[in-house]
C-alpha cells in the first residue's frame, strides 16, 4: 500500500493523466494477476495492491519509475490471507451523500492528505470506497465517456455543474 502525488503530463490535464495511468495499469495488473483498490483525489493516489509477491513488487517498481508519480511513500507491505479488493471497479463520481460518509475522516478535510493515514485507516478508507461502489447511484454507472450518472455527479470533470462546497471534489 502506498500513496503518491500525480504530476500531469505536459499538455494534459490532471484527469487525462490519471486516466492514462489507470488505463495502462489495468492492463498490466490484469496480465500479472494483481488486484487492489485505488483512490485518486486532488492529484493524490492511495492504492493497495494484492497478488503474488513478485507480481506486486513488479507493479510497485513500475510505479516508482513512472515520472507521473512523485513523492511515492510506502505505507505497508505484508502478506495477506485473502484479497479484500478482488472485484474493485472505479467510479469517477462524487455524490451528495459522500460528504456524510467521510465527514469524520481527517485525511479528507481541506484536500486529500494520505500522509495522515495509518495503514489500518488507509485500508478502512479504501474499504469504505469499495462499499460505496455497490450502492446507488454508482451501482448503475456507465463508462466515464458516456456516464449515466453525470447529471447527479458533483465531480467537476464529469458533472454538468461545479462541485458543491461540501463535496469530495476531484476524488475517484
């Protein structure tokens, strides 16, 4: 499990850079049998990787070498009995109820600060995000390019309007 800052590629938006990272990582990770969870928020990543030790090390090594990742900090590295995030799927949305779900999370106040998370609280945050994926409205989402949730979404890049003051803007 690690956190990092994302450095936008020259001439690209932060959203485009995050999309490029996640697209290439999805292919590589699937080929290596690596699963996990990713929270992208305000130009920061929090990610847990699960799989064979050598495959996870290979993915983490690629992350360390990727110039789009800066300030990479390892939070935890340990063996697990079973995968917690084998069926993770990413929703780019931010919704009205999200603020209540994370109201007491210090790492999400005034921007995303994953350095404030212990390994246990980071896993808890990612598990909460996983659980939110199974609830309305995310459970009926479409592909980001033609997302069926755009009218309800508060994310600046997906929605028809700006994010509200109490939203987790720019989180995915």
